[in-house]
């Protein structure tokens, strides 16, 4: 299943992701979600908190624990 944020509307993305997870989630089912969420997972932010809260409500967690984009003077997760 593919979900794209139209015009960067994060609220729409979170709502649609929740709809999808509600449709596919069962306590006995394994869910693996892959994607680039364009959120800095290791910084406090409203978007990060919303995504992590949604993940937690479905017993999901992020597995990225290292920078995924490294430049000469910065790195992002």
C-alpha cells in the first residue's frame, strides 16, 4: 500500500495512515512499514510526537537509530 502526503499536508498523512493501520492491524499480525517520513526522529517536534504516538497505538516502533542522510556539515535521521 502506498500513501503520499499531498502538498506536505502532515495532518492528512497521519489521518490516512491511521485509517490504513486500522484496516490492516490485528494483534496477531506482523506489520512492517517502510518509507521516508521526512521527520527528524531524534528531535522533539510535534510531527515526530504525532507519528510516534500513532506507531505506539499499534505497537509499532521506529528502527532507525542512525543518521540516514549525511553531508559535510550535517546529518539527519
